[in-house]
């Protein structure tokens, strides 16, 4: 596979993850501020940047979000939510 296709595939996977995070937050009726403070212990602005793809999400963020939403990392990453 050519490098350009890998980048496109990666961007699509990232966008799907970010969409899942928005859907989960809405499903539970939570605000970005609540998820940021309780789930990740970061500012709302930092969480907004993560959810909108302006900041890179670390593995620690993913683990914290899976614990916060009580789902597996696999569910969070691959959409079985």
C-alpha cells in the first residue's frame, strides 16, 4: 500500500473515532465540560480540541474514555458502542 493511502485510511479511522465520541457523549446527555473534567481531568478547551481532531489523542486519553464510558478500548476504537 502506498503511503498516501495509509494516511487517508488513518484519517478516516480517526474521524470515525471522533464521531463515536460525539455520539456517546450525546447518548448519555453529557457536555464536553463534564467529560473533560470527570473523564479526563483536562480543560473543556483541551477536550474540544481532541474531539474536533485539532489535538492528537494519547493512549492514556483513550483508556480514560473507555473507563469513563464503561466500554472496552476495542468498542471505542472500532464502533461496537
